[in-house]
C-alpha cells in the first residue's frame, strides 16, 4: 500500500497522521483520508477540486501538483503546505 505523509506544519492545524492506502493515482490515495477527515481536505483541495495554491506533493521524491498522477503500491506521497511571510 502507498504511504501518505503530511508535513508537520499541517499537523499544527488539523490532525493528519501518516496513512497506508490503496489507489492507482494520488487522488485515489487521498480520497479515503479526506472522507475520514473533511477538514484536512479543505486545507489541501480548493472548491474546484484542485490543489490549493500553496500545496505541493512529492511522489516518490518527485515534485508534482497533479492529483491524477499514477502511483505504485509502494509509493510514498508527501503533502506539503508552503510557508510564506517576511
């Protein structure tokens, strides 16, 4: 099963422990996590179903913003929210 890890910054605002999930795409892997935690979904996904502007994904070490990207059963997905400020 794929492993989904959320940045510690997100964990300060909403519960988002690591998950082991099945799915052929990033979206399919995130779906059961978001179903159990709609508040987390709101931090990651906008009203049009796309990643929010300041969210980036790493799939097996490669940066992506594509929710439809294919994953392997042993993939690691890291979900990061960019920090900004001065």
